[in-house]
């Protein structure tokens, strides 16, 4: 079930330049809405050492010199004409707000020093000219001068096409939806710890596919913390920096039993649920304990297609979640969440579903209770269909890393024996830390290639 090499980590790029190696990669993943189809052939790749392949996510900006620049007084724009014949428009106010001189911008922090209270949003321009073929100089009415590099301007062009091509989140959010046919991407734990290219390939696949298994970790506690340090830092929760998934007496969480865990996301009782989860298999049960995972974003797509009314219910109904007990410290949590979070454009952002911690309080008018249950049951039924569930059994030394906002995971019941007990160690991170490290690794790898 597990893929054997990082060659599976190739991802689509924004440019339509084909790589034969990249075209063969990550065949188990699918683009949203095209679960049965292979990946598109328009891929660009960065060949790594050995057999590892990943796609560059940097968006190249063609080197362009400025042919001409002029002020359009009536429109209050500066028009820049490039040597390829194209033009770009920049509002006066935006240019003044983003002056790059040492008085207006602290370059060491890339932070704006110009105060909003000092910005004249109705400013005019005294003069504008091209200097050194690749810079635009603007003199303002107060005789302050701003100089803008051509590449800097080009990357910030306001045209629709330029904005879309340079929006990295559009690329990184172009995820691959999957079903039961997924072969979970794998990589080497030690390579990820010590090789920037391997670490970048891992994080790209984690973002795009949603789950990656790292193999070969030492079979002892502390490895999820080492992996988290590769990114930044662990997320501390009421269960500690890390937590031990074992069958315990008087368990304060259903995960700390040998019972079956239905498909769920972790910690919806927190207002800001952890974005990424690491789970390290230290020892495995001899019987049972298999893991299950489904692509929640793909399940939402199926729900919307099969029953639009149920989809509307789950995206517009807030559900109470609670969690209580004592672990790292005592706690009593409560939050309200939509089971399916979507943004202003209707794009799914995260799944919040945990049947164990869903509260008996249901803050709804009584006539809406049954429609809500109908919608929730249908969503769970779709998730439980065999064609949607990926089954796998972790082996000692495996670390499963997955997107807790997108994937729902579960576990089959298992049998505990004195000579063979199941022990996993888990940890959380947030997507902010993961994406920060991904960008830093990407810059570092590209700098040396």
C-alpha cells in the first residue's frame, strides 16, 4: 500500500512545460473532481538526488526592462510599458504607500515604516522617469523620491493574470483528491531530518495529497518532537506537547482505549484546531489496530453533488463540541463549529467532525433537528463507503503525517496482550509553521539549483 520512494512526490506546476519523469509521479493522487483520472501531463520537475522528484513551486517572472513610464493624471495611475510591449498600471496611492526607501521601509525586516496617518491617499505626482533601464523613479509633491525596481513592480502587477500566476496559495491549494486507490506517499525519516530537498518534497506532498508516511524512525519516544523541530515547534495542547496513544485505565479520551475509533478530525473542541498531526508507531498490536483515512474535501464534493440540501445544512449549522478531563492540566473546552467550513467563495477550508466529542447540546430550533441529523448521517455514510476509505496498518518505525483540517482518520479495535501492546506517540503542529518552513526550504533548495 505504501509508495516506496520520493519519486511519487511530483506535483503540478503553474507553467505548461512537460517533464517525462514528473508525469509519472503521484499517479495515485487525483485533482478535485477527477478522482478516476490520472494527473495532467503539464508538469515541471526539479530532479533531486537519487530517484526523488518534486516540482518547483517558485513562479518565475520573466526578466523585463522598462521601456517607458508615464503618469496618467486623470486616472491617478503610473503606466509602465515593458520591453515586450506589455503595460502595467500602478495607482499613485499604492506606490506612495509602498515606497522602498530607508525612510519608508525597514529593509532588514521588510516592514513598512510609513505610518498610515502620514499617507496622503489623494497624492499626485510631480514627475516619473525610467532610470538605468530597470527602475522607475517617482518624485512626489513634497519632493520625496521613490525608486522601484522593474522586477519588484512586475511581480506586483494588478492585472488578473499576473495576480493569479503569482499567488502561491492558489498553487499550494490545488490539492489532489483521493479515494481508496491511493497509495500513500512514503519517504525516509532520516532523509527528511537531514536533507532539505527531501524535507521540501515531504511538505509539498503533505500539502497536496494530505498524508505522507515517513519510514525508519527509531522505535522510541521523542521522534515526533525531532520531526517537529525540523519545521519549527510543537503545538502545546491540553494533552501535552506530545501524547501517548495506549490502552489506559480510566481513559480521558476514547483514543486511549482499544475500541474502534470512527472517522474523525482531532480537537474540534478547540476554536482553532491543530492543522497537522504526526503519529509515530512505536509498537503495534498483533491483532487489529489498522488505520483508516478518507479525503474529507473529496467527501464534501461528493455530498454537494449527491445532496445539495444536506451540503447547505452542514455548511450553515453550527455544532457544539466539548472536551473535558485532566492530562497536561485539567480542562473543560467548548466550541461551536460548522461541520464543513467554507470560505466566501464556497471553497471548503476544513472539516470539523468528531462524533465522540460532539456535544448533546444542539443549538437549533426543534424543527431543524431532524434535517440536521439526516445531513450528518449522509455525510458519514459517504465517508464510510469502501471505495472512499484507505486502509493501512502502521509498522513500528512509521510516522504518519497528515492534514487534520482535511483528512478524517480512524482506527479499528485491537487486542492488547502483555507481550504485544500497541503504542503510538502523537503530536500537533499548525499549518502556519508548516507553510513557513515549506517556503524557507523552497527558497533554499532553489537557490542552490
